[in-house]
């Protein structure tokens, strides 16, 4: 699982702007997306990113095939395909496009010690989603794939959080602990005062 999922999570509700910042102690997660696309939010992008991270570490490859059909990919995430404007297929398809269009910057700062570090990347260098949310069982002519950016892949392989748990029912390749971190409001590892705020808004002081 990607280290950023443990140290700071994505927005839980739809952001009002295309910029977002989450602070956890000395660690800051900053996200930026094209205004026409918007930022990813909710449990779907976190769940998809956990699966992608698991696959990247397992296969040692930047290119990841998502599955022959939309429904097959959703089953890998432990989701049930439901069509319609507010169904799971439309919502997941939208969140995946948002996730793969977002730029992320992670930074660490310790003013007392004079230390500062940071790394920035996009999740995907290239993504091709050929699925139809209206017919998740349809098998398209081309496979849907994601090619992770070199920076994100290198960060993931070098600093992935070890997966030492069995697979849960319904989610292939995602450990129960990882699934809990993604679907909960905040990971258990984070201090209770960890807060997030839109860029330009106020932020409370957070201690590790």
C-alpha cells in the first residue's frame, strides 16, 4: 500500500476547489487537479489506489491492466456494479478519471531540526479507460490500462507499507487493514487531531 495512504488520506467529501491540502504532524499532502476534471474524493479513489499499489509491488511493473470488463475490475475492489446516474459504475468511473488526472506533492518539515524534504508526482503517466458505465459487462475492443508515473512507482516500491494480512472477502489483493484505512474517516495510526483544509483556508496545529 502506498505510504501516502497511511500518512494522509484523500478528501472524504467533494472539495469546493481543485486544490486540497491535508496536514498530519510534520507531513503535508497537497493535491491539484484540472478545474474541468476536479479532485478525487471519497472511498473509491483510495480503494482503487490501494489495489493499484498492491499490483505494482506484486508485478514490479508500471503498466497495470485493470481487467477485461468494468465489472471484473469492480469485483477486484470488492464493489458491486450498479448502473444508473448515481450507481456505483458511474461514480467509480468518474473518480478514477479524477484520480489519474491529479498531481500530488508530499512534503515533510521539521523547523526545530531544520529538516525539510518533498516529492511531487502524478499517479498515472497514462491511463486508458474503455469501459462503459451503462454496460459494465461489455468487453471493449481494447484493454483498460494504467501506466503509473516513474516518480510514483519508484516511491511506491521503495516505501510501500508491507502487506502481512490475508485477503478479505470480496476484495482481491487488498489486505483487511488496508481496506479499513481506506474506508474509515481517518486511519487509526493518525493522531486524533489530524486535520485537513482547503488551500487558502485555516489549519490547526497538529502534533505527532
